[in-house]
C-alpha cells in the first residue's frame, strides 16, 4: 500500500544533525516506520497494538 510522502513525519526525538532518524506514518490499521536517510528502502509495518508494545519496551530500556 502506497503512503503519501506528506503523511510521513520525523520522530520528535530526532536530532538536527539528520542521522539516526526514523519517520513514521500512522493510520487506523497500521503504523509504518522507515529510515529517514534512505526512504527508498522498504518500511516496517506494524499493527497499532504491536507499535504500542514496541514503544513501551523502548521506553523501559
């Protein structure tokens, strides 16, 4: 499924240097994550519940 380029947004925790950044697009049925340095590579698609579990895990680490 194609996603509009304008729908992607950069993480609020991304630095201004442009490295180590991710971009995310959130829809009702999926959360897509991609590397902002190379947007031509495949993105990761998660269900909202999976995304929430990942965020909880990352916050606890």
